[in-house]
């Protein structure tokens, strides 16, 4: 499984526009093959910061996701609306039991 996390800090005057773009991207991404979950959350300590948490079946699904034109488009949108460069981290994970 591949886990992707990301954060983005909005400018105070465009948080609603940024949230709408992120929600649209998240909802669309959930329909892609190999997407196990794709969520965006508002940071409890800073309401201008959004946090992404995604789980993908494998690297092929992530590669396909990044190739979708809308995925490339959201990167441009996020960069235009962000107060600072967004941060993304990708992890190769294995489920374990407690």
C-alpha cells in the first residue's frame, strides 16, 4: 500500500476557494482504480492549513493518479492559492496487526 500525506496553507482571503478545490479533487480521486481512501482535513490548530491523507493499493495506482489531467491541474491550482509551497510525502506501507 502507498500512503500519501500533504499539507497546504491557504491565504486568509482564499481559504474557501482552496477548500472547494481540494474537496473536488478528493471526491474525484476516490473514484479512481486503486484508491483506497482520499481525504482532506482542516488542521485543528490552524484553520488555514489543510491536511491530505491518501491510501492507494500500489505504486501503479499512484502513477496512474498522477497522470490524470485533473491531478496535474490541481497542483497548479494549489500552488496559485497557497501561502507557501505545499508539502507532499509518499510512503510505502505494510499493514500490521496489533
